[in-house]
C-alpha cells in the first residue's frame, strides 16, 4: 500500500518541496532507493550518497536544503532521523493487518489471579503468573514469562523469550555448599519500556528490581536482583547489570558492557561496548575499558609484555634515577 | 502473614534478645526497615546503618552484640548471612500459596517415554523429551526444555527458558563448508542444582556433559558439550564454558567470565568477572584479566600506546644498555 | 544397535584393515573406548593415546598407518575428523527412533498464512507467524519463534528458544526520550544453516537481515538488524554482531567475540574469543584483543600501571632524548 507524500507531511509536519501527489511505495536507505522510495539523510558522512540516490524524495535537515534541491523532491525538518522514526510508525500503522487472534492468545497461560489490562495483548505461549499485572496497551510477543507478582506498565513491548521475575542469584556459603536465599521481592517495570528477545530481569531478594519509565533494553541482557535502571536509559545487546547496582537516568550501555554489583552510575554516564564497570561513576561522560584488537601476532607480543608492565615501570624509574 | 520472633528462633536457632512475641511482617534491609521488620547485618561496612535502622529486630554476629543491644531487639548467630538465607526459606514456606494447577501443567509437553518423578513439578509450556529423567522434588518453571535422554537430579530448580541438551557446536571443515558432527551424548545434572533463566547446557558429542551436585548457574550462561562442572561450583550471569573444559569443585566464575575449550580449572579456582581463561589453572586462587575502565579520552591514549608496548619494552632495554 | 565395520566402510569409504564383521556398539574417544568401540585420531597431539586405547578399531590418517597397525584394526582416510563427522551422521540415522508426533506438533502455533514446506518439522511450542516461510527438511526444535515474514531456507536446524525476527534495536533520541523506529524489514536465512539455543536474529529496519547458506551459529548469540553474515561463516557461543555489520564468508568468531555496528569483515577473517572488533578488517587472518589473565595480585599491579601507560611512554621518550 502506497502513501502520498502529501499525506505523510500532513501527518508528520516538515516542509515538502516537490509533488505532494507522489505515491511512496517503500521506505529505503539512500543507496538502495527507487523512484517510489522515500529516504532520509541524517548522517552528514553519507551526504555523498544523496546526489546519486534514486529516491523519489529525501528527508533532510535545513543545512542540506541546497544539495537536496539539486536532485529532486525533499522534506526539510530539523531532525531527519527523528522524522524518519515517526515515519516508520506511520508506515507501520498504515500497513497493519488485522490481528487474526484474540487479545489473549488461547495458547497463553494466564493465571486467573493475574491482572491484565483489557487493552493489553498477550501473545502465543506466554506465561503470566499469579499476581502479575500487565498495563494498558502493553504487548507481550510470544513465549514471554512474567512471574508471580511482577508488574509491567503501560505501552511496554516485550519481545519473544523475555523472562521477567526469575529468582535473583542469591546464595549464602555454608561449609562448602550453597544455601539458597529465597527471592521475596518482585520486578516493577514502568511505562513505555521495551525489552528485547531472551532478556532476563530477575526479581529482588527483599525489595523489587525496578525498571523506570522509558527504559529500552536490547536482546540477551541480564539484569540482576535489586537493580534500578533510571528513566530513558538504553542498553544494547548482551549487556549486563549485576545485583543491587543503580543506573541513573539517561545513561547508555554499549553491547556486552557490564556493570558490577552494588555500584552506582550517575545520570548521563555512557559505557562503551564490552567495557566492565568496576567502580561507581558519578561524573557524566563516556567510559571505556577494552583491549584494542590487533592481528594475533602483534597482540601476542603486546599481551605478553603487558604481564610485565609493572616491572617495566620500575625499570623506567630506575633509569630516571641514573 | 506475620511470624512471631519466637517462632523464628524456634525454627532457626540463634540467641534472641528482645520480645519473642513481636510480630514480624517483613524481612527488610537495614536502611529500609520498619518497626515490624526483621533485618540483618552481615557486612561490617554497613555497621553504621545499624544504629539508624528502624528494624524491629536485627540478626547480628557475636562481635556486633553491643552495638545491636544499644538499639533494641536482636538475634545473635555466628553467620548472620547464612541465618538470613535460612530465614528467607522459612518465610517463603510460611507464605506459600497453594498451587492452583496440577504437578505437571496441562500445557507442558512431556513425552510418554520420559520419566518424571511423582514429586517433581513441570511448569507451563515446558518440554520434556523422550528418555529424559526428572528427579524427586525438582521444579521446572515455565518454558524449560529438557531434551532427549538428558537427566536432571533431585531438588533441582530450572528457571524459565532453560535449554538442557541442545546439540553441542560440533563441526568438521570440508572444502570450505561445515559438516555437522551429530551430538550423540546427553546431559547429566546432579542433585540440588539451580539453573538460571535462558541458560543453555549442550549435550555431549560422544559422552555426556556433566553438572555435578550442588552447582549453581545464574542466567544466560552457556555450557558447551562435554564440559564437566564440579560440585558446588557457582557461575554468575552471562558466563560461559567452552567445549570439553573441566571445572573443578568449589570454583566460582564471575559475570561474563569465560573458560576456553579443553582447559582444566582445579578445585578452588575463582575467575573474576569478564575475564577470559586461556590456559588451564591448577593452583587455587583468584584470577583476573580485564582492561581497567577509564574515561574515554584517557582510555584512547593508553590503548593506542598499548599497541606499541612490545616496542616500548625494547626501547627500555636499549636505554638500559647505554 | 550395533553396526558392522564392513557396513560402515561400505557407507563412508576408507580403507579398512581388520575384521569387517566386528560389531561396533559405540563411538567413543580414544581414552574411553572399549573393544566394541570405534574411535578416531585427528589431533596428532593425542597420538600417545592411540597405543593404549582399547578401541576395537580406530580411524587414522595415512601418516598414522604404522602406529595404528601396531595395535589392531583401523580405517585409513585422508581426514579422520571429517570421516568421524560423517560417521556420527550415519550412526544417528541408524539409531533414529520413529517420531511419535506429527510433522507439525499440535502444541505449535503456526499462522494459517505461514508457508511451511511439507517436509519441514515444527516442534512443540514453536511459533511461526504470518507470512513466515520454512523450507524443505528444516527442523525447528521446541519453543522456536519465527516472526512475521521471516524466511528460513532448506535443511536448517533451529534449536530450542531461538528467536528469529524480533525487532532490531532502533531508537531516535527526542529531548531526552527515545522514539521507536519500527523495524519494517525481516530476516532471510539461507539453506543448511544451524542456529543454537536461545540465539536471536533481529529483523531489519528497512531491509532484511541476511544469514547466507551454510552459516553455523552456536547458542546465545545476538545478531542485530541489517546484519549480513556470509556463507559458511561460523560463530561460537555468546558472540554478537551489532547492527548493519557485514561479515564475509568463511569467517569465524570465537566465543563472546563481538563486532560493532556498520563494520565490514572480509572473507577469511577470524576473530578470537572475547575480542571486540572496533574497526573494519579487510585482510584475512586471526585477530585478537584480550587482556591476558593472571593471578589477581599481578593483574592489579599491571592494570593500575596500564592506566599510566601513555605517560610512561612520554617518560621513555624523555629518557631517550637525554
């Protein structure tokens, strides 16, 4: 189903220069667009792709107005990437097919003592346990588990395989064996939270694990018990937060980034991919800890030397004294 | 439902100083306790929280007896953390609601040729394949898979999404393509093993993958084929053990720690979070390999220099010769 | 059920020296073989195990002919490991029990508008959404999700918990909150692809995420949106590829190895375990970036010094000037 350019601008704003009656059949990246495609330029590094793109229309920032005009129709908006995000939502709504199955899929196992908002959708083979609450317009895709007494707010989206409220990893040592600490808390998830496939958020030991409004979690993430993740923080795939850590609002954690237990990250802290946070970070900024990749032979030499680094420092000191 | 302090001490021992008739309505951390809460102090660093806590009673070690007495009721026990663990178990039993569904949930898919102990519980949407065995008092939460011929011992707890017995990753190269090595072994899991959400334990190639008694695995852990994990070893979330590695008893692996294939860890080896084990470790102790996190600008400088570390060493040598 | 040695050689080739009527009851590693076992020697380092093995017959390369003859029956083949792989397949076929349930398990949720090849098998509690396509002889084990419009080719094997086609992690920032970029692409998986338990492959934002023929993915792997993985590339457990990365054919990624977004790996690039790829790699070879593990005390000293490495370099420079 195609959308008229005019209808798009009517819905999303922006200044259209070009034929409002052009029918857009596809949204496409610049390098792979056809004359019936709408494309966008948000990264100035890709400006060279603009001239050669076959897109019927492009979304650009005011700074790119002249370059866009040189090639054809365009929409000007202060933030093309944000405009594109809204456009994908418009596009999805326009192309949505009617749901064939009821709001709670018959294969889902929803406890009679769970409270599911009448506007929520529970997909196939989900489990919603006793005392759990699912908020308005929230969607659980397939095979999602929401355990006993856990809460999910409104307008959340939980992807397949998500596990909310498994036991936190609590053990007390006792003469060489482990005694389980029963996890008596639950998980509370705010509104507008998205949680990626197979991500796990453990229930708290005594108090609740808390995911605040607007948090976005990618796939295969581990969130330990008693963690708090602040509003609008985003974490990429395979990242992890160990028990009782507190992550402030508006933070980001790169893929496979990890925060150890009981630490605090202040608002606006950004952890690079594959970096391990071993101490609290109270000053906003970007933080990194990664051994730089190299060809294996070079790495072997440097890694071997690294194991003597402290003594190398002593040798430098000794040289300096002479 | 509240528990009398006297009933708690009757069940768990310890020396109570205070009113045995006090009704405990909550277990709570010191900083967030109310007069009807029972709290505990196991970490001496938190001793300052003791004086200001509103808890109705606190569990302390003999060394803290005086400080505890200065503020109100207390229970003295040699290991407050272990006491607290047992207390959570008592609490959970006292508050357990009756299970609404039968021992094997009707939505579970249990092969007629699987052997499930009559006291085991198989949760919603689990799969127990042909020839699998599930031991006494073992609990499979929801959406757990136990594949063909795999065994789970007694008193185990498998959290949602656990996959026992998927094929190990066995491939033989053949002129640029891969030929699958069928995985003919299975998985054998001992007694008192806990396995966290979405953790995977692969079946062996020829022999079985073995998880010994009392092992505790957190969420999103990968255990490759033919691995053996020794008794009472504990592994934190996102850790991994590659094929044919042998991990001794009483080891720990921190979050995202990883052990390469065919290696051996002796009894009592402890691997720090995010560290990669690249050689066998036969001496007990704590082992670490992590690039320390820093603000990004400092990291960039040091990482760039690291790639020249071997030549820096040579320059130091040259200086020393002069 | 035993297989005659003669029948094995008839099926798989190789030169048998020994009694073709010997009944083989087990395939076993050299160190654990019995007189009714068939074993193999592919790693020359294990040659010392050959003499002492009790195996009834061993598969060896021509170079090992004499040593094998000294102990008993053997099969000579140019590539014993490949022969062993084919043998496991023969073994599995010979021992296959008849499937008790129909081709599409009654507990699976397959949309009427999905297209499932009549020879494909859909296991218990799988979800195949509208518009999805499952190719000939492909097997979905239990609890696999294939989302809307995603395609899986022929002869693929998807292990339990695999999620194909969850939304990619696409977000545009807007005044401190995140606006979702709807993921309008899908996932296209070629033929002969194997995907390990709980691995996730996200759908593309505008175009499709593509997994080419013969790719082998282990467990708990994350593949981001718009990624392309080239033919016969293999990735080990817990590895990850961030959005829009392009990995060439015949690459390997070790366990927990990670490729950042928008990068390119050329054909024949091999990434070591736990290494983070931060730039495109266009030259074939092995690449590594791992902090070497050490006992914790030594690590602490070296890690602390590492944070001053750049200034150490300056001190060396200063010494050289003198």
